[in-house]
């Protein structure tokens, strides 16, 4: 259960293997979007989507750091 509570980033990789079949990528993405999930698509071979993935990962890390800083400050305030 704890794992399910963690933030997640859904990534569809190897989109280059579809040979430019944008309709197929859109079809697979729509399966997730029906669940309220917007998957990212990447290709390590071409680099497509990698920058967007790194940016999304950074947003998650920054959000977590901000939350931890808030808790740390609250604890420090409580001790003073």
C-alpha cells in the first residue's frame, strides 16, 4: 500500500521502435489518459521526450524537497 501512495511518472519508452506510428502511440496513451494519467513518451535512441522526462522528474524532486523543508521548519519552530 505504501508504494501506491508514492508519486509516479508513467513513461512509454522505445517509441522509435514504432517507426513513426503516431496513431499507435496516441492509442496507447489514451489507455492511460482514461485513468487520469498522462504518460510521457521517450526514445533513448533519438532523445525524443527525454528533456520532458527530466523536467518532470525535477518537478517531483523539487516538490518533495519543498515538503520536507516545510516539515523540518515546523519541527525547528516547535523546539524553539
